[in-house]
C-alpha cells in the first residue's frame, strides 16, 4: 500500500498514480513540442504551393526561333567577306515553342528538383500553349519576364515591375514603383557581352484562379537561371 501525507492530508493511491501519469503525458507533449523541427525559410515561402494537393505547373517562357532551310544555309556557307545574299520567305522556317535556352532549362531543373524533394512533382508547360481552364486548381510557377505572359499579367501593379524600354536599343530594367528614381538595368545589350543581370522573385495569388503564383524572373535568360537557383 502506497500513501502520501501532506499537512495532514492523505492522498488516495489511485489519485497519486493518475497524477503521475498525467505529469508524464504532459512532459512527453512538451518535449515533442520543443523538439519539433521548425520550418525554414524555404518551407515558409513555398508552403502555399506545397500544401495544395494538385501538382504545381511550371510555366516556361514562350519562344520563336527562326531557322534557315538547308539551301539557304548552303548559300550562307559560301559567302565571302563583303558579299550578301537575298533570301525568300520560304528560306526561313519559324519554330514556335520548340526550344528553350540553357539558363531557363537550368532554372526549371533547380525548381523541379527542389519541389520533388518536398513531395511535389510539377508539370512543365510553355506560356502561350496554356489555357486558363488547364490551370484552375493548380499553383503556378512562372519562369521568365518579358517572354512569359503569365509573369506580365501577375506582376502588373506590384512594387517591382519590368520595363522593356521604348526600343530594342534601350536596355530593359526593373523599376521601383515607390521610388521612380530607383531602377536596375543591364550594362550592355545584345550583341555586346553581358556580365551582369538582375531578377526578382515574387509570391502572390493569381487574380483569376486565386491559386498561389510564384514568379522567377530576370531581365535576360541568365537572370532567370539565378532566380530559379535562388
């Protein structure tokens, strides 16, 4: 028989063991709460995407590539310095959404592998080949800036936006809507070599589908790669 005395009060053995059991349960619960791993910055940023049961859609930039037909390629190979050649419309073939740049591919792989480690396998699509009905119920991850219509639609009105400039001779830039004097632009444009790029990462919600929307966008392809890796 086990009993306990405190200031003349006799504690019933059954109450004593119940109290010990309750203390043990509370101790285990507190230990589990203290030792529970806390979400890191990655989990906090991607939680709206990771918590959705449907697969996220990785939307790549749209591309239009012009390729010479074999006979036109032969004409060019025979040109000498200072000579020119006249091409007909049939000498050039337009390839729509057939190619993506290596930096965009690297960005796509970075994001896809990171999401797969968290249990989500994304679907990969091209921007202009997607219809709104295909995206309903799916989080969207858009790679690219000017060449991705989903990025253009979702970053409009935010603090940081893209500006292409009035002509191809002007360098594109990222602008700060709160400070018009503050912007980031490329030091050089094609065909001059580029040694620096700028990008920004945005997490919002698509205004139409109301699904999580993540934009990974640079001024050029290398900016897209850095945004994806980041």
